[in-house]
C-alpha cells in the first residue's frame, strides 16, 4: 500500500536521476568548447536538478526541465520550464556571465520580456541594482530595465519550491567532468534518501495502524479469558506496533533503494517500470529485512544455525510466493493495490504451506527433517535385513524340502507295507510299520507286538485310562 501511495516520490526521484545523467554528459559533450560557454549550459542544468531534488524533499507535484531535455532545442526565449503534470506553469530564461554587468546585459534582451529571469545567485542583487539604476535614468531602455528588474529571480522557483540558487563559480567548476560527477552523485543520494525516508514513514504509519488494530483485538480476547491483564495488553500493543512500524519502514525504504540502485546501475526506464508494477522490489526488500532479523538473532545467540536456516528458508519461500501471486492478482484484478493485496495474501498462505510441507525451501523444516531421518534409518535397517531374510528363506526351504522328502519316502514305504501286512494278516509287521509312522512324527507306540497290545488291553488299570 505504501509503495503505491508513494509512486509519485519514486517518479520524482528517477527524474532527478535523469537530470544528473545530463549533468554528467554536458562537460563531456562540450569538452572542446570554451568553458565560459559550457558553464552557461551547466548553470541551467544545475538549477533544474536542484529544483527537482527539492521537489522530492517536499513531495511536490511540480517538476522542472530544460527546454533542451524536452526536445525544444531551438527555443529562443525559454531555457527552463516548470510543469505541473503536463501543464507548463512557469518559464525562465537563465544567463550566467562572469560579471554581474554581463549577466544583466544578456538578461535584458527584449525578446525575454514575457518570461522570468534568473542569473547566478551571487550576482542577483548586483544585477537588480543595475536595472533599478538604469530604469531611473532617462534612457530609451528605461521600461525594459524596469520590467527586467521586476521579473528577475534569484532562483528557479514555483509554489514555494526553490532551487536555492547557483553561483557562477559552481557552474564553472562543473565544466570539469570529475567535479560534475561528484555533484551529480550528491544530488542522487539526497533524492534517494528523501524518497526512502518519506516512503518508509508512510509505510510505518500504515503498518503501525494495522498492527495496533490486530493486536488490540487479539489482546481483548485474551483479556476476556483472563489470560492477560490490562498492563500486559498495553505492553503487547505498544511492542507489536513498534515492531510492525519498524519492519514496514525498513521494507519500504529498502524497496525504494532497490529501484534507485537499478537506475544508478544503468537499468532502462522500461525495466524499472516493470519491476515497480510487479512489486518485485517490495518482495525482495521484505525478504532481505526478514532474513536480516534472523541473522541478527543468530549473532545475538538467540537462535542456533538450524533455526537460522529454517527462518531464512521460510522467508524466501513465502516472499517468492507472495510476489508471484501478488503479480497474478494484480493482473486478474486491475484495481491498484486491491488485486496485488488479494493475490499477495493468497501467496503468503500458499508459501507457508509449501515451506511447512518441506516441498520447497533453502533448508529443512524440523518436522520434515525428523521424518526424513526416520525414513533413512528404516531404509538402512531394511537394506541390511533383506539379504539375511533371503539367506534364511533359502535355508528354510532347503530344510523343509529335505525334511518332507525324507519323511514322505518313509511314510510311503510304511503305508505300503501296512497294506501288505493287512492282506497277509501279518500283525507283527503291521505293528512294526505303525511304529515307523509314529517315529516319523517324533512319537512311539506303547507296544511293539500283538502280545504286548493284548496285555495292555487286558490290564484293568491301563484299560481305565483308555
């Protein structure tokens, strides 16, 4: 939300980057031209850059531009224009001479009668004095000088925004490419920090208000259940609000820094626009801030290395999911902020599910790691047991086959002989074969002959047992 609300700041800052690029290019392109002429062009560009930097600081809707930069290279009366949106609200003619009299002479040209006039700030008072003196004399250009004095400005300014002025020496020094580069870098840093800070403040306000609301609601529930008292509720709300505001500030400021860093690195405006619309810079900044918090906790000894990797993994997964679903939501619902917010919310929960399942991540979740280790141990035990099981199975099959082979042969013979003994009525042989069958099963008959059987059957004590 904060990123959307501060897009105007980012656009103004990127405009300053365009100004600083021209500030660097002028001394290189005009390196073979007399410095007295080149400093005039740099004077114009310095004034524009200063004005636009101030626009970022005050978060104004204005912006200044040289007529050269907007393609009006043959404009005869105007060097700098100030716009509000696409509408030009002020026009300026800028001249920089090595002396106040030279500057006054150049600005007093009648063709500049309809525009504001600006000279070096260190010469401005002297130039005005010269115009007033000449306007008080009976000269043919009396009215021209009077008009010039009324239109003379110390700086390029509009609606309370001012460049602050540029001296002749500043413009002359900027003809050196190295000096121009240093000056340009200062403007870029100033504008970037202003954008980052103001955007961060906007985010901190939003984050604090949302966090406070949620904290109060959850706290009231705990309070109603007597889980906390009023002092604990107040402390929780204050702590949650402060943490959320700080995190929101750092995330949004970091996202702006990424955009400006790309611009500084030479990325095209089209690439930066795509990045901004997709909110990728916000997702990256959020990941960096969250991971940074985890690293600080690790350095302070609050968490161990495993916990650090787990938190970074969670941050990376959720940030990526939030970004992709946020971009998808914005594409499906082309309402600023709303589509991205809905998509990001869906992406956040999907990212949590993916991380907790262990399907995606830079490290393993503790539960997933424990399950993996158990599976590996079981797999190792199985791998060791499989060849032993195979060996025992083969041995058992061999023993069983051998045992039943031997028993089967003896039983077959015994039953055959029993059948023959029945036919021949050979009681002794029948009893002997019956004994053989019993021995095959580890038992023994209590009698070996018919007489023994008959005696047992006649024994009154034994008969009672049967």
